[in-house]
DNA sequence: GCACTATACGTGTATACACACATATATGTA
DNA sequence: TACATATATGTGTGTATACACGTATAGTGC
């Protein structure tokens, strides 16, 4: 079969963006009872997973999240206003080191079971092995 | 294998959002020479594909795009400012009928070969059959 | 015709995203 | 040490996203 002229149903960008919208809504709704949105949940979870005692620098965190540094700055502002994180400068005074607060960790742990429910919804749509395929594909798309 | 506790690398939402960011950037960069971003390109392409002579109503277009109606309102404002589309009310005066302008259609057609280059980049990362898998998976995630 | 309901749409608000540009600090080199 | 360069970060701007709420018009049953 030859390559078709443009059609929406073939466009990787349109399709992945549309799916991201729908999946995000599912996770947002699932997390609603604890007052977290999907992005903030991922942010807190990543900080929890990777930051050492002294915290993690913004650029390093952005790389881990596969997110533009300036986008992360704005997302961190939301988390900081909500007092889920604190930031301070390190020995290198250019660096901004980020850590969860106790309140942030509690919020995260409250959210985990709700995350699981949303994730199970996805599995219900895709099956475990298809989810596995999806993760492999999205991972490859997120690599350099 | 039992279900793991939360980890970023397992989260469908995190992974699909991250991939969407990266894929979007690739298409945005590819489309840059014609002054279109990925979302606006998809928008114009959908209007071109589905609208009849009299145009397509906003809610109907939103459903085709798998996008919230109010999001579409804002996205249309961008396209309207740029004079890529026009809108008018129909017999039912609640309805807002949307059509491409000549300028919008020209912009779209200029963009098509650049879209193809971006799409080929994705194929280079995933292979044709994997792209096919991705489209099938994202399609299932975008269904009710 | 009138009240009720359903449908189509917009606006206020908040978050998410990233490019272009600017600033502050550190590091390397003459 | 002084200057050039590299690194870490923030800000201005514009687009994308969607929920809560409100308005205008159409349809329905009496």
C-alpha cells in the first residue's frame, strides 16, 4: 500500500494529541477527589522518586519529565502556591533545588490509589499487553 | 506479573502526554516555514475534509476533532484572526457555521508536504507497522 | 400563545505548553 | 585578575486545554 495524501486518521500528531486529551481527562476526573490534576500528580511523583535529600535541580527535573524547562517553571509555580513543594538555591547559587513538602507527600500518597483506578480504566480499554505496547511506543517517541 | 505500585514509566497518562509534547514539537518545527502550528493545521485539515458548502457547525466540528467545544472556540479564534476561516450563523441562529477561506485553503495546501516530512520522521522512529499500531491504540483511547 | 425543556454557543478562570529573550552565576583562559 | 564563554534560571507572549456558568434560540406540550 502506497503512502496516502494527508488524512486526519493517519496523522500521528493529531491522533496522539487527541488520545492525550481523552486520557488526561480520565486521570483528572479520577484524581479530582484529592484536588490534583494529572500533570501535578506526575510532577509530585517524579520529584518524590528522584530527588535526594537536598532536592533536585530544575533543569535536571525537566529532563526527567521530558518537559521544556520553562514549562516546568510555570508548573512548579502551581505546586509551590499550593505548598506541595519548596525550592531553595544550592551551593551553586544559580541552581534551584526542589523538594516535596510533607503536605505534598501526603497529597501524593492520597492520590496513588486514585491513579490506580484511572490506570485500570485504561487497561480495561486496551488490555495489559496493549498498554505495554503503548508504553513502548510512546517511550520511543520521547527519546532523542 | 502482578500490578506494580505507581511508577512514572508505567503511567499511561504521563507517557502519552510526554510523547504528545515531543511529537507536537516535531510537527510544529516542520510546519514552521508556512507559519502553522500542529493544532491549527489539524483544525484546517478537518474543516477542509468535512465541511460542506454551507460549512460545519462548531459542536459537530468539536466532536470530529475529539475536542472540548470550548477549546475549539478558542482555537477557532486564532484561525479567524489569521483569516484562515470565516464563520456565519445558519437558519438555526444558534448555530455557528465554519468554513475555510481561500487563504486558509492555500495555507493548508502549502503545509501538506511539510506535514509529510514530519510524519516520515515518526515512521523513521517507529516503522510503518508500529505507527499503524500506535494509531490503532490511540484510536481506541479516543473512543467513548 | 406560553411555559418548560433541550440545544448551541460564549466567557471567566485556571492550568499546560514552549519559543524568544534576558539575567545571574560559574568556569575557563589569557 | 579580567574577560570571554558556558550554564541555570526567569519573564513576556501567544497558543492549547477544559470546567463552571451564563445566554440565546429552538422545540414541545398544554
